[in-house]
C-alpha cells in the first residue's frame, strides 16, 4: 500500500472473458514497456478465457503469442518488464458492476493520487451494455445504465472524481450515456473519451497514452487535464472524441429534447386530424428546437479527431423500433424520466408510458446487477465478431457455444 499520493493512478478494467483474451494480454505486455513511475500508478484487472471458448466464439482469431496458459481474472501492478501480481481469481464475472465498483474502491484506497484515469476495455452493445462475460454459468452483460450508476455511486461513496474516463468500446458516443454520468449536480466524471462509432479491434495503445502522461508529469507539475485529453485525441489517427461532463448543459439538453419530442407529438397528432394551420405553426417551433439542440450537443464536445469521417460527435437514439426487449433496457436510462423522447421511438404511446414508469422501479431493484444476455443478444454479438459468416455458419457457432457452456435457451 502506498502512503504519499502520486499525480495519477491509471485503472484499467480489461475484459478478456470472451474471445478478446489475447488482445488484453498484448495490451498488458505493451504497458510493461512503460511501467509505473514515481508519478504514475498503473493497475490492471485483466480477464482471460480458455482457448477453446475463444476459438468457438471467433474461429479466425489467433491464439495469444505469449504461451502463458492461465485463465481467470488477475490484478497486476504494472511495472517495467515484469508486473507485480496482486490478486488472482479462478473466476470473476467482469460483467458484474459490483466487481467494477470493488476494483475502483480498493485501488483508490491502496494507490491514492491527485488524478484518476479509468479505462474500460472490451466489447459493447450500443445503448444496451458492455463487458460481455462468457465464462460464467450464464452469458452476462454489464448494462450501460448500471455501468454509469456504478461510477456515480463510487464517487458518492469515496469523493474520488474520475478525471478521465476512457471507454475503449465501440459506439459509446451517445447523449444517453453522457446524461447518465452528468445527471448529478457534481458529476462523477470530468471528461469522457471514446470513439465516434467503431474503433479498432486491438483497442487504444494504452502504453502510448501513459507515455504522453509521463511526458507531462515532469517536476510534479499539475497540468490541466483538458490539455492531456486534447493531446491524446490529436495524437492518434482514430475516430476519437472527448466530452466535458457538464451537469447544467446536460439538464438544458434534456429539457430541449423533452420540448422537441412533445412538440413533435403534437405536430403529428394535428397532421393526423388535418389541423393544418396549427401544425404549420408547430413546424417552425420544431425547427427552432432542432437548431438549438444541435448547438447544445456540439457544446458538450471538448475536441474530436479532425481526420474522422464523421463530424457528428454525439449521437442520440432516433431509430423507431418495435423491439420491446431493447426498449425495456433502453428505457432504464435516466434520460427518459420526465421526458417524451422514448415516445418518438415507438408508436404505442400507452405501452411506452408504462415502460418508462416500470423502468424507474426496475433500475432501483436491479442496482449494480449484471444482465443475462438473451439468445438474440448472443447471436447479434457473434454476428458482430464474425461479420464474414453467413446465417447458417453463425447459427452453428451459437449452438456450439451454447452446448459447450451448457446454457439453456430462455
């Protein structure tokens, strides 16, 4: 245990309890070329699955090159060339928000610092969850509201702000996630860095990010975190974007979205009843709200990579859907409380209203619990991992996985 706080403690939650084990192991080895220093602690909680499981999920993925055969979850204090093993677990569910919470709480007590960088590394399902874990008795996923709720709870319990949260996960640049982190008057996260859409399978080069931090830690100078974030985004030729988590802006944006959605619903109903005059007046108001909303969304972005093919830094779910399994999970974002946005995504007004009411109760009941992935979620995951496979091949992979893990379709 460390006595004097360092400038930074870097916390890496690297979920390899799926087919990403070799990629997580390589990231750890790259970190060992840098190692912790007098000013920076590096801690990694890393999961590794057995080779057979990895090969079932993605038959084309190469085996790890290190030759090491351990499986389970281990916690290391990263040092140059050879890291210090702190804890090892035969099995630990990395999709369980409680395990993320315990890792954070233990780390900030044992390795205090002036600033904290948290990296969550793994796969994700847009607007549903992250950290799929296939080593358990059931296939688990960490819900996105639960992930944010865990980080918020960690801050409330410890008072330790996450200065920079890096979501090394595809498709995390959504307003719903930003709002979940910024809903409290004192947000738990200062800056969020992630991809605009997809990122590379191998993830971000954490060792180069830490090298940049080391370069800026000379003489224990406390440089503004924003400068570090901007330097990371500009250094790598990736679809990166960074956001400042601002409570007041989040509230203003939610109110604009609420007004826009309510006005659009009125406009649609007037169109249906052929009240063209009032509908025309509302159309002007809709345009005003849309313009103001675009400006506010842009204001949340601290910086983005100029080489990115997309100039839109922040997304919001706007695809209409009849998928009630998805809507049931999506409705648990705090963004939908006292809001009409969800009603734009589904034509059944009464059922959607009931869903929002149920979501608040379900969120409180399921606090810091992992989700069990449905067969459809697993199939979508396998399709994303193996985009070259046709439907028959994907179904064969799914059945192999289900039989190997002895999962029962619900």
